[in-house]
């Protein structure tokens, strides 16, 4: 396992981070028992993964807590809360005191008295002023109390594919780590978010490295349709039968190429991956630890997708 320093936190973190959300949620979405999902987390730790990212909304915090019991000092835990009830976009946002109540619930489910990174989940640009005035002071209080080591914020990539929120949030100096959507179909974060993170020494978690569009033919078709509608895709440049087939040259396949693309992007610290199967977990970790893509492949990707900012690939 390769390790890197997570921005200004100084934490030495595995470049492969176990994401406990996404479509799989440690396999809970697909019928895993709790015991099977716990085994996935423990297998990740055995492979050298020391970064685990979860959230209230994923329903996997208790699984993570069970998996790390007795080994809490061997891993860094990142979790999250939204600033309004999940799935209720019209609801009144939480006060700072209510966010601290959510934090206590996070800690209880995880079975720990602190988290290494506490993130505000899926924040959009128009919420930033409220977050700064009402939520951040509460988080700083929790940090003083030792319940949070570092502060993080995550974007809503599906609705903010141009990264408007993070581009505004990073220069404030509040956030030690950000979670950004970045993949080979939409690498637009390299032009704003990742540049800012390097400038301000902010750590990064990369989400959406591989989602439906890069692991499912129907998902890829939907993403291509969306890019074409936005005027950002020329289908004549692709093999209609196997549009990303060129990624197999010098790699273990499209998913392998997708992880390696993200892993070696300047400014990316942790590449998150999610799975409910130990075999799949080992494959993902191996990909993230492989070298950069062949230069010709990188150049072709820049030509095809370097300008794209209209899709998430979910």
C-alpha cells in the first residue's frame, strides 16, 4: 500500500480509502449480512487501508464501529452529517447546536469518542454563508473538545459538476479536507478545486472515481448522451461498439484505468472505492496502487474529456 500526507493535517493516509457509501454501502444494498460487511472493512485494514469514510446517510457507521473495535488507533475515520434532514431539501437547516447533536449520534454509532475528520455532507454553494455563520462555530467548539480532529466538506457532485461550492469554500481556510468528484469522464476539478487545494494545502478525498458510467455499459451510454446534449462529446471520435476500449491497452481493464487515472492526478490524496466483496476490494486496491496510465492514453483522455464538466458519471 502506498501512503501520502493528507494536506495540512499531517496524517499519513493510504492512497486507497474505503468508501462505505456509494451504490454498494459495503454490500448492504445488495444483500450482505452485517457480518459480511464487517469482514469487508476488516479485509481492507488487513490490506493496509487506514482511511475509512462513512456517513450518517449511508447507514454503515455501526458496521464500521464494529469492524474497528479494538483497533481504533490503527485507522482514521471520516464521517459526515448533512445540514438538514436527509432527503428533505425544503426542510429548515440545522442550527449549530443541532449539528452537534448529530455529531454525538455519529460518535455513538461508531462506538468512538472522536472522529479524525467530520464533514458537512453534500453542501451546495447557496448554503455556504449559513454554514460559515451558524455551523462552523459549533464545529470549532467540538474540535476544541477533542471530538473532531479536522474539518471537512463534501460537494453534491451530481448537482454541481462544475464545483462551484468547493471553489468558493477552499480559500476560506476553514476546511482541512474536501471531498471532490473527479473521474476520467469529468476531470474539471483539476482546473479549479485541485489547483486551490494544492495552493492552500488542503487534503482531498476523491469520490466518483468509478461509478455506473465506468462499470456499466448502460451507465456509460447515459453519460455519453448527457455530454452530447451539453455539446461536450463528439461520438465520431469513439468506437461505437466499445467506446472506452482503448483504455484496456496497458491496463487490467476500464475500471483499473479509471482508478489509476485518479490516483496519479496532482492534488488527489485519497481515492475512495466501495465494495461489498473481499475479492473486489483486493482488485480495487491493486489498481489504485499501480502506476500512471501510459502517456498515449493520458493524452487521448485529455483530448476526449479534458473539457467536460457536465456529468458526474454516477
